[in-house]
């Protein structure tokens, strides 16, 4: 396999791990003040209101991460075309979600860059394989 395939796969795995971390923040640790600071939540009352949305959103991130990891796994085992397709689809979704995040206000550019840079790089590298 090519160097691009190896580096692209590593970047996709890193993007997946980042999305697992986001899942943990949104769906597991949401009611902790340290998590509120990450997302700009003012207090417990606001966290309670946002809790169902964050919980659901966290699982979206987890499912994308699982898809990306499964794609890399399949790519390097017995179904490389299916794996590449799955890895490209999930990283494209991650990057697209980051683009959508930028449309919610100027304060979301940094989080969008954090969320979307690794998937975009992984997507481009795997696209070139």
C-alpha cells in the first residue's frame, strides 16, 4: 500500500478518536462544569436545557467515528473498496458538519476547525489513494 494510504488512514483514525472524545463530552460528561466551559454553557440550568440535544448530538459523533474506524479496518483487511468508500463518506460527513457549524455564528470558527480539520485532511489523502 502507498504512503498516502497509510498517512490517510492514520489521520482518519485520529479524526475518529476526536469524535469519540466529543461523544464522551456531549453524552457522558455533559453535566460536569469542565464540559460546560468547553461548550460555553453558562450554568447548570442551561446545561439541563441543552442536555437532550447534546446527548443526541454526541451519539451522531460516535456513529461517525465508528463508521470511520470500520472503514479503515475494512480498507486494510479484505474489503478495501468498501472500506475506502465508508472512510470517505464518514470523513466527508464530519467535515461537512464542521462547515455547518461555521454558519451558526462567528464564535464557532475555532470549534469547527478543531472538528473538521482532521477529517478533511484524511478525506483528501484517501481520495488521492
